[in-house]
């Protein structure tokens, strides 16, 4: 009888240990799945935030292009080298509009003015003329450019650098 009782207790203890082991394995799997889901949610949130920052930057560029074309309509020329000051003073553009959305430490300027800097030659208006572009350091895969017709396009780093270099040569 003692043997049967000992055997029954051993079997019961084995079943409890097995059940506990299965419970721990299931808990570990659930925990691992929860961790994986949390990591995926964090990555998704980062992607969404990045896209929102890009859209805000695109909106800033488009808004600045609109203000530049309004300035051109009012004055007959585009602003010169001190374009930011002229837009702030003449059109009430908030200074924050010239800043890149998000945390871009080390970026000297968010946007580069590509329009004619020589106000004597700035009277001509070409809708296909690039007016502004983002600094290539803002994003790791390209940036926005805004044209005089206020349309924006995403272009590569190389294209951004070329636009900026050409503007400096022509300015």
C-alpha cells in the first residue's frame, strides 16, 4: 500500500511538474510575443512620427513657396539674400516655419533658398523654377524641393546638393 501511495504521489508530482513546466513555457512564449508586439508597435510609432515630420516639413516648404510667390506678386521681384527677414517682416511669416520639424541637431539650416538672390535679375517668374529645398542632412534618403508653382517633389541627396550648389553659383 505504501508503495502504491508513493508511486501515486510520484506520478502526481510528475504531472504537477509537467503542468508547471508547460505553464512556464506558455508564459515565456506569451511574454516573448508581447515583447515582439511591443517592439513592432514602437517601430511603427517611429515610422509614423518620421512620416509626420516629413509632411510638416513639406508643408513648411509649400507655405514658404506660397509666401515667396506672394512677395514676388507684391514687389515684382523675389527677395534677396536676407529672404527670411524680408518674409518675416513683409508677410508675417513665423520664424518657426524656417525650422525643421523634429530633432535635427547639427543641421545649420532646415531650408535653402534657391530663388534668384540678385534682386536686379529677380523680376522674372518661371513656374518650374526651384525656390526652396531641404537641407540634405535632414533625412537619410533625400528631401523635398518646392518650385515657384508651389508644387513639392521628393528628390535624392545628390539632386539636393546639386540644386544648392547651382543656386550658390548663380547667386
